[in-house]
């Protein structure tokens, strides 16, 4: 299946996401910090990135915007995860280059459906 990079400051969140994604056959690389995120993503060569809007050492909106500047990450699906269920957050995420936006707490079925949708497009 696919290789997915997950970025979250929450150890519990990382464990849950890793477990859910591995259960359906994906390879998962988890990072608790956004430090050197671009280098980590380059090293890992993921098929999809799933990251919190806010995490240690970074901001998902900014990280997404920076990654989209590179031709290497131009088509890489990036899904941001945030606390708020406001339409403007979804619009802002898309404006920063995110492929999708999920609201926490993440519902397993919605998470997996979103991931599969972006992997197949």
C-alpha cells in the first residue's frame, strides 16, 4: 500500500493514527515535531502527508505552503487536521495548498476514506 508521513505533537494521536493506518496496510512514519519537515519528507518519500495544523516546531498551514513551493511536493497529497469545524479553516487550508482538511477528534472511517480518496486521485 502507500507510505504515509504523520506529524503531530500528541504522542497518543501519533499512536492512534499509526495503528489505524497500518491496520489497512499502509507504511507509516511518525514525527512529533515539524523541525526539518521538508528534509524528513524528502528522506521518507511518502505518498501522502497527514499533519496537525499546530505541532511542535511548526504550523501545518505554513508547512503546507512551504512544501507547495517545491516542485518535488507539488502533487503530494497533504491533509491537515485541526480542532475547529469552521468553513473558513477548510477554505484557508485549501488556500495554503492542502489537499484536504479533517476535524479532530478524527473518526476512523472518515480518516481512512479521506486518505484513500487522496491516494487514488
